[in-house]
C-alpha cells in the first residue's frame, strides 16, 4: 500500500516532466488565436473557399495534415485544435459541450477571416461540426468522417468510464500520463486504423503523445464520457438544418459504428452517405480520395 501511494505521488512530477519533453519535440506549427479567456491553435494553408477541419478525440491539427495537403490547391484550409486538445486551451466543464467548443472555434475562425465555410469533423469532431451548423445554419456545408453525432445505447467501454471518475482521475490518469509506453500508444493507433494498418511513422508524425500530457488526457476523457447527453439534445434539431451534409464512413469501423451513427442520418433529406466497404475508423487517411470527393460535393451542393 505504501509503495503504491509513493508511486502515485511520483506520477505528478514525472508526468509534468514527460509533458515538457513531448512539447519540446512537437511545438505548435500554426498561430494562436485569442478567444475570450482562451487560446485556439489554428493552422491555415492554401487558397480558395474556406474549409474547416476538426479532429477527433485525442487528436490535434497534425492528424488532418495529409488531408489538408490534398486540398490546399483549391481550398483555404483551416485546421483547429479542439478546445482542451493539442495546443488549444482547456475550457473547463463548459468545454464538455460540443456546442461550446464550436462557438469558440467559430470565434477563432472569424478572426481568421473565415467566410461561409464547409466544416469537416472526424469522429468526435463530427459532433463539433454538427454543433457549428446548429449555431450557424447558413454554413456552406458539413462533412462527417466516421462522425459521432447521435446518442447511443449504453455507455463507453469500462476503462473510459472508470478513468473519468474521481478515482480514475486520481490514479489511472496520472499513471497513464507518466508511464504509458510507446508500444501501448502504437497499439491504440493500430486499433483505430484496423482492419487497415496505419501509415509508417504515423504516431510520430501526428505527435500522438501530445494527448498523454496530464490536462489533455483528462479533458479528452471528460469530453468523451459526457458526450452522449449533449448529442441527445443536439439531434432533436438536426431536421431543421437545410445545408448539405456529406457523410463518409467505413463499414468496418469498430470505434464509431456506422449502423448507429451514420445510417440513421440518411433519414434526413439533405444527407448523402458514402459507405466504404471494409474500411475502418480512419477513412481520411486510408480513403482520402473519397473524403475529398465528399468535400467537393458539399461545395457544389451548397452553391
């Protein structure tokens, strides 16, 4: 018992030291936009109509880099770190709401001169993209890639629920932040990509270990475990949206179920679904051409 307490006591300083090393290896690559009390990290590239990219859980702008590179020849691409992730400020409890996150990103977008954007969200970012559209219904269009946008039966896997409890925050989170090894992070990445393999060097290229810093780790778990009631409220208003909504989802996605999340959305008249046979959760990496095609359709449909 005493040894366990000593280990937990050591976790804080060790996690902070590890976070500094991670940040030194992976400094922010974009600009910092102040919104009220917060700072939002944004990367801007290319020229043309505005396209906003919003990453998923545990992510950051670098997960959208390959997609942004494929689009910058004809879109002005604005990639954001969601509040509490990457290098964007944590908003505290209010930041558990996708609507609040969307409002802060919209405010940052205005400062960057964004006008009439297409808004793309991957996974959890899909909820923020839909929140953006609910707040600003004349948005040009929405593209959901493996998006989590509807409430589901039950809860999250036990480890996520436990980690976000007071006990988990006092034990599991500090231990993971201080000691989670590279091989475990690689296993998580491989699970996300399955049944495909991640690109060589993917975890390093996107600075996946930024999510292991104490505050982003805690914020991510709180956002995930508190998402469902927000979606239940948001989904009631989806039918009022008239903007084009393009959905791209892999049929083999084991992280966000297409059956639960995307197929029911096709009941809305403004939704077009591209279901990718045998593709997993990371469609924007393994089926980039299909995602680009969906963006182009949203652009054309929104005119």
